[in-house]
């Protein structure tokens, strides 16, 4: 099927899935063309139209997502640039735009008929991320196992070297940011349950702390959009630190009488000597350590996500900050999405 044939398909009601399938066929006919090369060609087209250099470069994940099934929206102008970059002429490109708009009207009409209101506007700045269920199960399992392993390595490192941070939630943060809050919860429960393997017998009681961190990171970047800018992400890590300390303090006081064997126990004793209330002393020490730990954990997780996004095209539409940080690898990116 040629590009003109794909553009002129008018039988039946058009849909985003049909357009995506035709785009994949057009890309295969053209080479296939790598996503990195498509980004380069689209950038040249936009520069030729007079756009600034900053506005001309599309995110590689955004271009990749245009070719995927299950879309709830599709930017007609981006589709136009994609097909032009794949060799279609202006007339054919205009027909692709018409198809996108027709599919949007059909989607909105279907939504109204179900009583759910119009479909979201195509100009939404944060398109929905690819759901975990559409990923290859083996890829999801491998990532979750890796995250649990990272948490256990962090626990072991702190236990052996008596560090003043925790390092027990790096894997939790990665899973929550990349896959979602409840994937982060799964990693939290598994790693705390296996914490005894690192020589630390006190990890199981602190499972709720790890779970709360997963929920804060996961929902923070999805529901509250705190992954859009660096300032928002810093705020998210501080919120995780506060939430974790609020949950950890009663556990430390009730089950360990203020001392769980961590190096911060000495600071609790020092604050007690100033006649501060015991609960206040434990919380004050915990929050200081937690802020340092969660900032370190959050930015390590951010770096891991950027690598996954840049090298394997892991979707990051819910975290625009990732699209700014991720390196653009040449060639065909391997994909975790199925």
C-alpha cells in the first residue's frame, strides 16, 4: 500500500487505530525509517516553515506514540509532519489531517453516545501514558525484579557501611515513576519482605513506609503532574520525605523505642538530651535523614528513567521532564511496550 493509498482510505468510519496502522505501513515502505531519523526530518521541515529551533524538535517518544494502537487522541499537525517526512506530498498530507479530524469527531460522538462527554482535546499537554497492561509481560517482570534487587542492594550497602541514609527505595521510585504507583507498591512489599537477606532483620515493620513512598512518587507524576519541571520534581521528593517520616516515626517509637539500629539513633539521643519530647526527637532526626535520602533516591530514579526512555523508548508522556533529559539514541530503539 502506497502513501497515497493509505491517505485515501475512506471506506467505513476512520479511527485512530486505523490511522496508526496505516502510518506503520507507510513507515515500513519508506525504509523503514528509524524514529531518530524521523525526528531529524520533522525538525528540518519545521525549521523550513520558520519555527524556532526549540519549537521545531519533537520528542522522540511523541513521534513513536503516533504509530501505536490504543490512542485516545492524535495531533493532526504532527501526523502531517510525519507523513511529509516519510515522503508524502502536500495533498496526501492534507488528506491525513482530514482523516485525523474525522477520527476525532467519531471518537467524540461515540463518547457522547455513551454519556461520558466529549473526548479530551488533542492539545492536552500531558497525553496519557501507555498502560502497563500493553507492555510485554516479560519486560515488566524483569524491570520489577531489577527494582527489588536494587532495593536489597541499597539495604545491604547501608547495613555494611553504616551510612546515614537509607537507600532502600531507589527501586521503588523507579517502578512507581515508570510503571505506576501500584507497581511501586509491589516492589516495596517484596523488597521489605526479603530484607532479612541483607542481614537487616527490621525491614518488614517498615513496609508501610516504602509503600507510602511508592504512592507519593507514582501518583505525584501522574495525578499532580509533578514530573513536568525540575522544581516540581524536587517538591515531589520533599513530599515523599515528609510522608515517609510521618509513617516511620510511630513505627520507630512503638516497635523499636526510638532506636532501630540506624546511625541516626545517635542524633535522637542528642536531641533527647536537650529535653525535647521523645516523639519530636525521633521525627526531627528522621525527617532530616529522609530529606537527604529521598532527594538522592528520586534523582537516581530520574536518571534511570531517562536512560530507559532514551535507549528503549519507554513511554514518558506523564513526565515531560524525562523527555528533556533523555538522550536520543540513533537507530531503532528496543521497546518494552508490547
